[in-house]
C-alpha cells in the first residue's frame, strides 16, 4: 500500500516545525502587516466622516462616502484622473518602443560609437532629475515660441519630458534581456532574406514580451505617481484647472494652512488613482514572473 501510493510523509513535530519553518511565517506575517498598515490608514481616512488624521482610529465607528462627494463636487478630479491615465499609457507605450529599438541596436548591431553610446546612457542616468528643474522650467517657458501647442499646461510636454528621462535605464534593461536571445535566430532569419526591421518585429519582440511587460509596468507606475516634473510643467495652475494630473491635483489639497488640510478627499483620490496600477499589475503578472525567470539564465 505504501509502495502504490508513494512513501508516507513523516509529520514534523511542532517544536521542530517552529524552529525550522514557523519563524518564517511569523516574519512574513509581520512584514505583511507592516506593509499594509499605511494602506489601511489611508482607507480609514478615505471613508471616515472626519477629514483630519489626528483623531483617526484603527477601526472607524462609521463608514461614509462624504469625502468622495467632496472630492468630485469641489474639484475636477475626473479630468485629473483622465490626464494621468493618458500620460501614463502614452508614456509607457512610447518608452517600450523607443527603449526596445535602442536596445536592439546596441545588442545586435555593430557600429562605431556603440560602446560610447552605452556608457553615455549609463552616465546620464547617474544625475538626479532635480538638477534639470531650472532647465525644464526655462524650456517650458520658451517652447510656445517654437511649438505653439506645447508649453505650460500641455499634456504633450509632460510626455516628452517623461520619455527623455526614462530612455537610458530602460534601454539598458532591455539590452540585457536581448543578449540572452540566441543570435542564431537572427542569422537564420537573415539567411531567409529577413531585414533588420523584420527580425526586430517578428522575432526579437515576441520573445522579449516578459521584459517589455516589466518595462511597461514600471514606466506606467512612474508616470502615474510622478510629481516633480509635472509640477514644473503645470506651474501656476490652481485647483480648479482641469489640466492637472492626479499627483499635482491631490498635492494641492494639502497645500495651505495646517487647519485647512483636506486629508479625506486626498485619501479617497489616492485610492482611486491606485486602481489602474493594481489592475495592470494583475494583468501583467504572468509576464512579470516569466521575465524574472527567463532573465535569470543566460543562453
């Protein structure tokens, strides 16, 4: 009977289980509670009747949608949400396309200045974006002189600055994944008459879907939560302006006298803004796991 059903597993004694495995469960639960406590605090503030954080409890006495009604009735939140969503989607898609094209050139092509270009991309990423704020502000002021559709308050301007800041590091990440794809596939396709563009679109990109999904997710999260560059481009816009993003709009709810801070509308707005990120992460989860596994082995 034991041979037919396989070897019988010996039950681990409680003392041994606690010594070898139990402490891992304790550490995992503690880490989970530590990570979820700020989120729970935001949820309480979002559905509490009070807009203050000083008198919040771990479990509120009543749940209400008062903060949501205040946010939607007093501010153009849905316009902020739409702007952030459009900026995040366009920025993520263009980032993946541009970074993948640059990574393909650095990984598969051999040309003069290739190593210098790679090192230049790495060097540029070492400088923090805050060093460019003055330059960004001056560029935003002068852009309408050359391009009337760009400038202060323009969604396209924010997208352009986001694309320039994320290209270098993402190109490096994708290049590392492209290097793991056997070059024999490229050579076989070239023998059959395929061009570099056909190799890129029909062979390399389908095989690199896991890392492209990771880059898309990271770029989406970064664009959705980015505040500093957006605040420079949207300088001078008040809370009634529909041109703001979610990050700049919600920050305006906390700008003022400490007795006039609107924590309740801020919390409910932050929860709504996190929904696209959570849904996108769930949709791309299988690609993310595949990308991490595939990137761990070369060849």
